[in-house]
């Protein structure tokens, strides 16, 4: 039955879009089965990923695809601007499951250049759910505004804020009770801060990985310690 709130042409176009997705799914499943007949049977049995990816919801940053992993090899949590606020029940539940149940070895906090959330946080404050969600990024921007405005142009400032946001989230993850408890219990767990460049498809580290309760702060790969340690 058509949606009475939408014109018939719009409903039909939407149905065509979904039909295309379903057909793509069938073709993908067929290719997987053809190359590996037991691929899906193994997935049904268990998931045992080594990685927990905390990334941005941006559609241009598909977690498993850009690191060439199959389903089952990475546990994924995504939100706008890859934030990990201590008050976010959704993230805390995902982290708890990843660390305590799946026993992942690596937590990857992954930002990306050209992030719309980072850009929005530097602009006028919106009085809505997005504005509220991005408050930590806005605070980070004001904390580092002097150093950011010393950079040569807007692109450089935006890129640097993307990196600073990743480093701040790494620190948040390391301070999370789930991670601290895992380290105290001897869990070999490392927390990484990475940035993805949509323009060339490459990932790079923005801070040293952390594998224990840190004495200091996450250290940026840069010579300017005063500006690069949060």
C-alpha cells in the first residue's frame, strides 16, 4: 500500500532504490559463496574480531572496506564526529561488549579530514540535537583557537581540529572505566588514534597508541609539544 503522505511517483522511486539494494545484496552474497562456500556458515558460528572501530557516520568512510576486512573481523560503532562521551550509553554499551565479551585487542578511534561534524562545530551553534552533540568539539575548538588561528588557512585549521578531536577521544577512551578495568585485569588492549583522508583513501596515526593506564596524556606525532598534548 502506498504512503498516503507521499506522491505515487516518490513512493515508486523509493521502492526502486530498495529493490536495487536487495539485488546488490544477492549478487554480493553469491560472489562470497562462490569464492568461499563456507563463508556465511563460519559467520553464523561466532564473531571474534580483534578490532573495535569507533568512527564517524560519514557515508564516505566505510570501516571494514577501507582496511580491507571481511564481515566478522571488526566490531564497529559510528556517530557524528566519532565522539566517545562518558555519558553516551550507546557507546558505553558497545565498548563494554567489545572489550569484555569479544575481547578485542585494539580500539581504533578514527576521524577523517573533511568531517561535516567538525566543520559544523566551528560555525554557529544550532539549538538542536546536532548542536548539543557537537558541544565537546566546540569546546575543543575554543581551547585551541589561538594555535588553530595561527595556521595558514581555513583548510589547515579544519584538518588540525579533526586531528585534535581524535586525540581528545583517545584520551576519553583511555579514561573510560571499562578500559581502565581491562588494563588492571591484564587485558592486552591498545587504544589507537587514526585519521582518514578521503582524498587518497589512506589512514595515518595522529598519536602514539596507549596500552596501559596513561601517566600523562596522549602524545601527538609533532614537534610542538605545548600545542599537541591535550
